[in-house]
């Protein structure tokens, strides 16, 4: 396990591309845009989608966005993109042409949703409804983290769900909804198959994607000040990610 300051910066992207085809798997919040106290408060540069399309062209299509957000929510902030993408922690996948890749994700049982909503109301937390799951946000309320995570795990155990824990959030999802599974799925098809995957992300939920990249002889890049078990390299912030991507 390595802290970010002990990890080196990645080689220049142009240098990597000269060595052979690479695929970039990019997280969104905290990687391409700054994190906000609430998911709807993020600031997205007006031309970010255009810059990402230019990056996709440089990579000959080997670019995928992999976000914890539902894809309709992602589009609300980023706009429509002709880029491969996986939302809901990788459970909902679309190809660059807009066609669905795999099955649509399944939402949470009604009873689990009611338990999460009630807990959020009782403890002054923000509950976010997602098409694939539900999230209890405790950003800025660190004193509530341990109790909230314990409750989320109890609900998950009762309903055979998984818990993903990120920066200030405990999220319940169906089993198998993770970013590593999304990378595996994309790497089986063109134009991604046969390339070297690089997964870039700022949160613990991105570790699954990094571990999956290693299975394909690729690597992960941790963004921000956090400990990473799977990353090989480190970038300090969103601005550094943009610089490294040259977007």
C-alpha cells in the first residue's frame, strides 16, 4: 500500500502512445472535474466534452468514461458524448455510438431504499437516489462516517447487496457493479482489445478498475492525496490530470 507522495508521476501520455496502443479509462468526479459538497454542485467546463472527443480521436477511439454516476446524470453535467462510457460504478455500459453494451443495471429493493431514506432523514444526511442503487452522503460530517458505513453494511447484508465506500459516501449497489467489471467488459471488444489499459481515478472505488488494468498488463494512476493499494503512478489534482491528458 502506497501513499500518493511515494508514487512517481506517470510517463508522458504521448510517450506511452508511441510504445503501442493504450486505452484510457477515466473516472469523472475528482478526476476530470472537481468534487463538490453535493453531486449536483460540480462545475464542468463548457468545452470539456469537446476536449474529450479530441482525446478520443488521438486514441483511435480507445477512451472510456467510468463513473459512479448514473449515465443520465453524467449527461446532465457533461452533455451528450460519443465516447464509450460506463455509469453506476460500471454496471450500465454504452458504446461510443450510443448502443447499450450488456444489460441495464437493476435498482435497489424498495425496502432497502426506504431504510436508507429514513436513516438519512434521521441523521441529517443527503440521500441520493440512483437508477442502480442509493447513496448516503456524509461529506463534511466526518463524525458520522463510521456509523453511516456500519448502517449501510447492515442494510446490504439484509438485502444481499454490496457497499462501495468513497469520499464522504456510502453507496449500496447490486453485486458485481464495480469499475473493474466494466474494464473487463470493454477490453473484450474492439477497439479496446489488445491494448494496454490505464485506469485513472481519485477514490477507493477506482481501485477495482486499477486492479483490473493490471490483469491486462496495464496500470492505475491515483489522483489526489489518498493511499492506493493498486496505483503505479500519481497525479496531484484535476488540473494535473488535464495537463497529463493534454486536454
